[in-house]
């Protein structure tokens, strides 16, 4: 198919292009309670071909772009027709001119992972065993689960000389826990790992079952007011996305963000922990073939990097880095049990969100624990509404760690003085 695409590009006299080839194999398991309901092996392959069209308008030079999706089943005539449509559409996209990323031909890379050591189906079964290892109670249990062990291969070829390919592995899925008494409650959870992280999944499931049991017993909502809040797990990862997104080249170029390298992004008076954030690659190359390596993003609360895709980095006159999907946070000074004292600790939300434009975060509470001198109170209901820019100078992180495909860092963070609606 690659030769067919190249021949079609030549026939249409398209000289600037990028071909992205994506091939995915997966082993998929679907469970109803502990019973395997369906097993499926799947393979997909497709191509995304971006064509670039140069033109001038009002005395300015532009480089329009448009992407055609090409499939293995298409005939040469269909491929050419699809590319011709993309070429036509590109003339209406008025991007200021930029050069394509000029890479070179490199040997294919297979990213190291413990998932590469065995067949996909075996990886899926091992993760299923890990998930259900914690499902031992009668009153609260895993209602259903889906597990996907995935091998992905990507190849990138451009007219500017880039010719790279890599293979990577991951295992991901979702499950629902249920407790029927004193009220019938279900809760939804997701997971994703780049390694055969069976222990982490067992612990996650154990926590999810305990959470749904407590959610079924919870009756009271937190009183409306201001609380010291402890967020944990995926909520911390979501919160920290603020720093990765606000430092993206497209945000800076469009002036949605005024961040610059060296700026103290936590403010001038940090009384809590100063952030140390690193961008970590999930793959050796970006979607444009840019080599990706670990890069410091924030050091001692100060911004170290504006990052992003080739086009916007060129507009800003900085080195293109590619778009990162994983973050490491090198913080954590207080044990979780100490951190929780006197705090409201939501462990699940209906939908916890972070707005990178404003820094506001929040969501409706499904289950929370209030730690007081009298003991621990189980709560449900109410909502959190906080502003990270207002509170980030006093953040304190747990010594306990948390690891997923997209985040590695402290398990929990304490945020002082957050508004909670009862």
C-alpha cells in the first residue's frame, strides 16, 4: 500500500507530504462477573496521508494541509481520488508557512516492555487474573470487565526525509464494581499500563471494591464550606495536566497562555512543595518523526520548556519537541496518613475535570472520606470547585507513589482551602 500511495502522490504532482502507517494487534477479553463472556483477537491497519499545499494570498505565504485516511482495501484509483480530495481541501487552510520536520532514515525501534516477553493473549489473561485476584468478597464484587492487550506499530515517512518506525505495547481496560446493600450501587474504573503491572491492577481493584462498598453505605453529604482537600490517583494526574497544557506551543502562540521559560509558574511565594515535573515519552518518535526524550518541564516551580508539534514550535522560533502524553512528578514529602488528617478526601467523582485555560478543577463527589479527630466519616454527594492558580503555592504531596501509562508520581496531593458545595 505504501508504494500505491507514493505512486498516487507522484501522479498528482504532490511533492510535500507525510505518510503515517498505523498497525495494531490486540487480544481482548470481556467478562460478566468472573465469567469470560467473549474473547477476541483483532488486527487493524491504516494510513493517514497529510498533503501540504503552498500558496500566496494578500502578499503572504501560506502552507495549507489536509489529511486523507487510506485503508488496505482501497484500490489504486480510490487512493488517488482520496488524495486528490485532500489536495483540493488543503488550499482552503491558511496556515502561515512552515517547513516540514526534516528527519532522516533510522532503523525500526521496539520499545522495551515486559509486555513484549509473551503473546498478547497471555498478557490479557495475566492481567485478568490480577484484576480478579482482589474479587473475593460476596457483598461487593466486579460486575463486568474489559481487558485489552495491545501491540502497536507506527511508521512515519515524509517528503522532508523522515523515515522512522517503532513498536510499543500497552495493556488497558475498564471494569465496574457493584455492591447491592444497603443500596444497589455501581462504580466505573479505568486502567492503563505500559508494563505487565499485575500488582498495581490488583491493588486498584481492591481499592475499587472497598470504595463501592463504602459508597453503598454512605448516606450523608459533606456540609457546604471550605475544606483542606486531598486528591489521589488519577485525579492528581488530571490536576498536573494543567502545567503540561499551559506550556504547549499552540497555547503560547495563540496567546491563550503567557508562560515563558524561566517563569515561576507556581507564583512568587511558594510555601508548599516546589514542583518538579518531567515530560516522558511514550514512544521514541512523535507523530511527525521528531525524536522524543525525557525533558524537564518545571524545576523548583519554574518553567523550563515550551513544547509541542513542529509547526507551532517553528512559529515561536523554538526547537520542536513533539507532543507528550506521559508526565513524571518528582515530589512527595509527607506520608498519606499524615496528609489526610483533618482533610476531606474524595476518592471518586462522577467526572473530575481540569480546565487548562482557567486552572479551575472540580467534579461531583461520589465517595469521600472526612478525617477528623473523632474518626472517619463516609460521605457522598456535593461537588468540588477549586482554582489551581490560587492554591498551587501550598501544595503538599504524598510519599506514596502512583503509576499509570500517562503518569508517574505521588499518589496524593493536599490542597488547602477548596470550596465544596454540600
